[in-house]
């Protein structure tokens, strides 16, 4: 599904145009990169495979290279079952884990312990979720697995959706030491605006809040979703008109759903105003029953890669921070 966002925060637009053309340091591509490097972080280059707008990267499992989707909408890191066994990882079948795709189908997995490597960092023993082989085409079929919130937060990694990089703490990073790796915390110089994220109750999934016509809307922040999806239940409640679409969405279980399309005007995220916020619309009963905000209210949808990339987002899952846009140069040093 193709989706176009127009960002109309005048200050942000001006800052992007002036600062993206400014070379703050010859060794770095942007003020954000310079700031992260000054905090001791090191970049891992991410990529997009043909026909997929999401980012993925090369990592290591038990010393072997793997290709993982970067998925902040998944609480666990999944690894292909057959690949795991070839790496010497044994599924612990006495412990069964049942999760559900966004559209509701249950997926059964087992836990297997191995070593996860990213850059110079290796986490061991690390619990991978191993689902049995399936002939179903899913949202992650073309990958060896997905890197979920457990790994992203455990590594204190930052996902730069603007530059296509995963930033990992280096040996000199301020948040590393004998006690391990800790959350970086909020820092100036990483975005034009910084939004504090909520968790979905007792679940680790991260929620961002927006305002629309003086109403609070909450969204799951999901780098594993190509497009932003709004719950049909919310669309109906707010009386938002939608139109038919030929597009479909596919979830992690392989289920597909037809969607409609809607455009919301002047949706506000912190200091960012989106004049035309296009969303796919489909029922999200399972997600709304599972994910609720701090007041116990069901979430209104899923923020996907379309918005995250166009808004120049930097996601710090461990610190529960979402930075949007280029940082002012005065905040970088």
C-alpha cells in the first residue's frame, strides 16, 4: 500500500531544509549522527529488500550471520526453526509460548537459547522464539527472523529511520560499564522534538500519543508494519469517512485482511502537525483487546514505517523515547 504524508510544522520544515544541507562534521552525515557518535554509539547499516519498505540488518546467532527484520512491534526476537537447529540451538519444548498476529491467529513457539551478536556486542544466553516450519507466507517470511523489543531494549539500540541505521553502544558509550548496558535516557540533540512513550499496560509494546480534534489517540509504534493502520472501531466512533481500497495487509501469522483508506487532517504528535495523515482502516479487535493505554483504553491503531520514516524518527525502545525530525544545531554540541 502506498501512503503519502505531508508534514506541515513550519519550524520543522525549515529546520530540515537548512540543517540537512549543513555539514556539521565531515565524518558524519547529519547532526543526529554526530550527536550519537559523541555519546559513544556506533552505527550498523540497515537495508530494505526489494518490495519491502521496512528495515532489516545483518546480525549473528551463535557466530553465524543472519538476516533479521527490525520489528519494534514484536516483544520477542524470533528465529527460523530449522536455521536455529542447524546453529545448534535446541528448542525447549516443555515451555510453549502462544502469541497472536495482529489479525488474531495464534502462533505457537518454543524457546531456544543461543548467542545474539550485533556489532561488537554479544548477548548470551539469549532466548529466541522458535516457531515450527510453516508453508504460510507471512510478514517475515523473507527473513531469518525478527529482532524484537527484548533484543532492541537489551542492547539499548536506537533505530534511526531517517538514516537507515541501528545505533549500538560502543565500548566508550556512557551507558555501558561493568554492570552491562543500560538505557541511554533522554538526550538533547537527537531530534527536533522528543516524545515520551507509554507501555501497553504490563506488556512491553510502546505507545505514542497524538491529538486529533481535541481527542487523544494512542498508537502502537511498529517498525515491522509497512503502513499505519487505524482501527475500524475508532474510525466508526469518530465518524471519520473512509473509502474502498484494493489493498490488503498481512500479519506475522500470515493472515490477510482487506482495508479501507481514510485521511485525517491536522493530527498532532508533540510539536509536529501532520496536515494529511493517511491511514489504512481495518478491524483490530485482537490488538484492541490486548493493548491498552495507561487509562485502560484500547489503542486506536498502529504507527508504521510510512510515518516513522517520513517524520525522520529515531526510536529508543529502552528509554521509551521517540525523536522526530532533525535536531537544532544549537542542541547537538
